[in-house]
């Protein structure tokens, strides 16, 4: 693609590095910024610079926050006996949007993926074990919920965590997996449908 300016090409190449954005979409965004008011472009760049410079991660659960401890960990209304283990911050946001969970979280920062060179040491697994292990500073946790993606990598990560904490005096559970509401059985894959059958519950 030919660009009328080296500056435009440079901006397009940087924006196109974002997930889900190709060169054409990036070009549309760049041209939109050029046509718009300068103050809007500067506000965007200031927000991104401020984000990069000042974003923090919770010292307990590793989710994104503005201070040393996130609002969830700091809240006295949360059930401190449950910790939901998730892959990323976006999973915390998704679960919070359901308004069905009132416990705490632990963000791993990814999942075990040998193909991508990600091993247990690259994740926040050790800090999870420390959170759960009896001793000074440990939380009175009674249940750990493994809410990881239903993929081979997610299952591998869940298996590894289960092996690390299985000897602790707590319940280890996984989120239910099955056919989504409104979905047709004929379009469900075999693994999902099989887990729906084996994980069936009473009709009441």
C-alpha cells in the first residue's frame, strides 16, 4: 500500500500492531485523527502515555488497578473464602459483569503454553500457592475456583495448579462447561456436548 506521507505510514504500522486491527482499519483511524481536532488527538496520546506510565497491578490478585490494592481485594463485602483463578484481567471483568460472584480473584497473567514458550514460572502461580498455604499472611480460603479457558492449554494449567495445591485443606472446583443458552445441540462440538452430559444437574 502506498502512503502519501511517511508519518502516516509510521502511524498506520504502529496502530496495526494492535490485536484485531489490520492495515486498512489502521489507516481509517489515522485519517480520522488527522481530520479531527488536534485536542482530541492530544487527549488520546496523553491518555495512553498516562496509562503506560502509571498503571499498577494489585499486590494480591495481580489485576489492574490505580493503587497498590484493587477495589475488589480491599472490599469488606467480598467473600474472602473463595478465590477465582483466571487467565487475564478481561476474565475478571467478564465475571464481574455477571454479578453472580462475590469472592476474590487471582490473575495468572496467561496460561501454560509450551508452543509459545510460556511455562509455570512465567505465570503468577507461585504467588497463588503462597496465598493459599497455611502460615503468616495466608487468607482463610475454603475454595479455589479454576475459571480457565476450556482449551488444551487451559486444562494443562488447571491440572498443574491442582497438582500444586491438592494437599491443602480446601475445595478445588472448575466452572461448569456446557451448551450455551439459546444454542442448538446439533451445532455444539463433541467435547462441549460431552461435558454437558457428564456435568448434568438435577432439574428443579
